[in-house]
């Protein structure tokens, strides 16, 4: 009973703000530790791929970024659903705080994909189903951010953005499959990621990097959520007390 | 229940008929955009035949976008929208009526003029028939999905550009299957599969989009 009570207590910005402040250093530290370990394994320990040479090592950045870009969209849609269903203030703030990180991840994924594609496929960009749907995901992030930025009333921005996220989540599978069929109908898939049973060290490197990206995203989202909270709650007593220097 | 849908449709059509210039300008936008492509690419019939489905469909998406901001804006400005939201009928049904009316004045004319433009691109008779059918089947989905965007951006500054940012990514499946149907016909594969998927998209969006639009309108009217 007490646990339940405690969990809901943090749905209020006044209580969540200090909690987020205490959590951020931990997630930052974890991100650094996982990142260093992952990069060490990925760059130094993992064996050179017999087909792709050293160039394959970019997957230690590319794959975690792609995972995060998709996962963050789902998390945002989750917060949007909570926000629309229960009318909680914090949910919209979390969705907005996550959006730039998600867009960044989608961009990194496309960018590193292009860097990998040039030596491997001989082209910066091919209209492959995965590349195309990642690009569309980036468009969806940008649309969400543009919509919330254009609405001055923050409550309306949260709700409208939340609805947009839910519509997007319903559409993502439709878009993915239509792009996939479009690709296979237009031309035979000329690219095959020959996943020749990945070595265990590579898998470890990738998992550690994924954890690093995960921790980084949480830390950055919390920092951003804190500033959104301060901005929106600046009229309240606790925010005023914080801003005038009574910081704990 | 059906009465409110037909009432909204006939009201919106009456309003549209009093401002026919709006319909005609969107239609001419479509014609002009399509005509620009041969000028930019060159007049080789083989190339044009290959590009025609994509060009016509992209132009159709843009022409639909053009008329979307007005879907709710006028009613919002003079307060009609609030009265409609207060009426005892579900707002989703009202939106369904408005979406159908929007399709009748924006999607249907595109489908009627498309075969003429297709001839300019040297399409065969079969391909022209499939093109018309695909545009007839696909444009209601464009009106339906677009209504969500129009409701979300209601009354915002820079609403038109924002609307295209939100809605165009969601139009991609319609574009793919619409253009794909014509492509498959030109290639001799038969476009029935694409047309079925297009019809599925249209029915799904006409079924679900009005309710999402109604939710968005309620947010905007708060």
C-alpha cells in the first residue's frame, strides 16, 4: 500500500523534480561505464570481420541507435496514452523531453548507416525498406516536435502531440510493411545483411553499447524534463523557491 | 444517425458550391504540377510512361493537402464548429460527413481529370482505367487521414506547413499502393492486389480517422 502511494507521489512535478535530479548522476555514470566497456570490446577486443574488415565496427553505434530510435517512439506513445487517459501533467512533459533524443537517434542511425553503406554497398544511400522506414520515423519525430512547438498553450500542446503520437504508432507498422512491399515489388532485394552467426564478443559489445545508449537517453530526457518542469511550473511556490536560490 | 452525416454533407457541398473558385484552383494546381514534370524531365515517352503513376499520385497528395486547412478553419472561425461539437450527435459522425464532403469536392475531381493527364504521359487504356480507379479508391483515405492533421493544427500559426509535416509521412502507404497499382498494370502484372490494399486503407481510415479527428477537435476547442 505504501509502495503504491509512493509511486503515484512522483507523478507531481514538485516531487519528481528533485527525484530526477538525484537520478541523473547515476544514469550518467552508468552511461559512461557501459559506453567505455562497450567501446573497448567493440573497438579493441572484437575480432575483425572476415568479410567486412574493420569497417563493420560502426555497427556498435549504428545498431543501438536504431534500436533506441524505435524504442523511444514507443515510450513516447506510452506516455501520450497515459497522459490522454489519466490527464496527468508529467506524461506530456516526458514525451516532449524524449522527442529530441529520439530524433537524434534516428539521425545517428541514418548517418552511421550511410557511412557504413559507402564502403560496403558502394552507395551512401539505397532505397532499402529499413533505411526508408527509419527516414520516415525521423519525419514523424520532426512532425511531433514541430506540432508541440507551434502550440503556445502547453496543455493543448501535450494533448495534440499525444494524439499525433498515437496516430503515428498505429501507422508505423502500416508504413513499414508498405515500404517493404514497395521495395520488393520494385526490384529484387539486392542487399542482404549476411549475418554469419555473430561472434559472442561482438554481441557483448553491441549489448553494452545498447545499455550505454539507453542510460544516456534516460539521463538526457530527465535533464530536459527538469527544465521543462521549471519552465511550466515557474508560477508555483516550489519552483520559485528553487529559482530564487533555496536549492537543496 | 445517418441523417446527421447526410445533413453535414449537403451543407458542406452547398458552401463549396458557393465558392467554386476554391475547388477549381486546387484542381488547376494538380494539372499544373503534373504538367511541370515533362518540362523538367524531357519529352521521351518511355521515361514519362514510367514516371506517370508516381508523378500523378504525388501531385494528388499535394493537391489534397492544399484544401485541407479549410476543412475546419471556416467553421472554427464563425463558431459553427463549437455548435456542432455541442450537438447531441457524436462528433465523429459530423466529421465523417465533413470528410466525405471534402472528398467529393477535392478527391473526386482529381480522379475525373487524372485520365486526361495520363494521356499526356502516354499511358495505355488499361493503365488509365487503373489509375482512375486507384485515385477514386485512395483519395478518401487522404481526406480521412488529412482531417486528423487539419484538426490538430486548427488555429495555429503556420498551420499549412505544419499540416504537411504531420500528414505527408502518413500518406506514404496510399502513395505506394496507388502508384504501385498503375506500375503493376503497366508491367503486365495486374493491379488488383494493390487496389485491394488501397481499398483496405480507405475503409480503415474512414472508420478510425473521424474518431481521432473528433478527439483532436475537442482538444482544439477546449
